[in-house]
């Protein structure tokens, strides 16, 4: 599992600028699964705008399964989550939001 994650991470750094012109998603291992399971119901913008951790993506999947009839992903779930974390995880973007101002906390 760790080896597969490292390979995804390495491929993501070279593929970050190589986005699919139709979906806008990063071309990397797992993008086909994301297209088949995620883009069936919603736009890729919902994926691109989020920067979630592994647990955050899993919670999002569980929410969609519970509330929006997303089918069981089976073995594809780990590959989908790996893709999402590498390409749309908290560290995948250098354009991260700043923290709240002190008076807003």
C-alpha cells in the first residue's frame, strides 16, 4: 500500500500541470475510476475545490453512500481515495487558504 502511494505521489508531481481538458482533473493513476464513480453524478469542480485528507475523502464517500445512494466502491475505493489524496489532498496545492483571522476564531 505504501509503495503504491509513493508511486502515485511521484506521478502526481509530474502530472500536476497535466490536467484533462474535459474534466479538469489531474491525469494520474486512478482518474478513470474517479470518472466512472464520481463524475457520473456531479461535476469535477466538487472534487477540485476540496483539499481533504484521506479521512476527509473517506467521510465524504460515506456521506454520499448514506445520503445520496452512492453504490459500494469495493476494491476501487482505496485507489480512488489514493488518487484524491495525492491530487486533491491538503498538501496537493500550494494555493491553500490562509487560516482564520484571530478575531474570527
